[in-house]
C-alpha cells in the first residue's frame, strides 16, 4: 500500500472505496488497449498486457472487502471519518512531519477540509483495498480523488517491492 500512496495526500478516508466493475468483453478490450498504449508511450516493459491476468484481476474485483482501514494497515497517513473536524496539531503529531513544505501543504489541506463540508472534495482520497490475482503477483487498487475523478492502478510484485504495472482506467467529473 505504501507504493500506491507515495505521491498522494496524507489525509485518507477510513472507509475503503467500492468501485464499479465492468467485466464484459468491451470493458476488457478497452483496458487492454489502454495498457498497450501506455507500454508504448511510457516505454515501460513492466506494463501489464496479458489479457488473462487483466480479466482475472477484474473478475476477483467483483467481491470487494469493505472493512474500514486501520492505522496498522496504512502507515504514515491520517484516517478520517466522514463528519470529522480536523485539528492541525493532532494530525501533525500523529504523522510526525518535519519538512516545511509538507507541513505547509498539510495546513492548507486541513483548512480546506474543515471549511468545505461538501461530499465532493478533491481530498481526502478514498482508496479500495487491494485486489490480487490468484498467484498474488499483481494487485489492483482503485482511487477516488473526490471532485477530481479517480483511477484504477495495477501493481506488479517484483521481488519484495511493488512496481507500477499500468493504469487501465481513469475518470474525471
């Protein structure tokens, strides 16, 4: 999970994101086409283009675990419930941030979060629990970026590290 949250906000919804799974012939064809394009454009040999693995991932995604995230599962993030008001000092203490740039960004996000009670903010983001292939070599994670849309990302297990293996779907509102 750390790999999937590297460049994201530190504010994450406690409730996992439940994403819609289209697993018909056309949806799978579009995913495969998108991944093949990424492999060419990004010149990345790790992009997944095996259609059977893609179908398996999205077939496994039909049953999603919606148990709330806890602090042990997601390291170095602050978990938020829906109607919570955030205290900057409390969040900073828990995240142990020391870099000025990170602190400034966090202050701004907390201020925006507390001032805008709308359900559709650009953060905190909501992420699904990982969906794995049967052999546990690939994982799929969906991100809801609030008002900014979302994406589904595939990661590949390379030794002990997870590496980016493609983004078969993204959307914007």
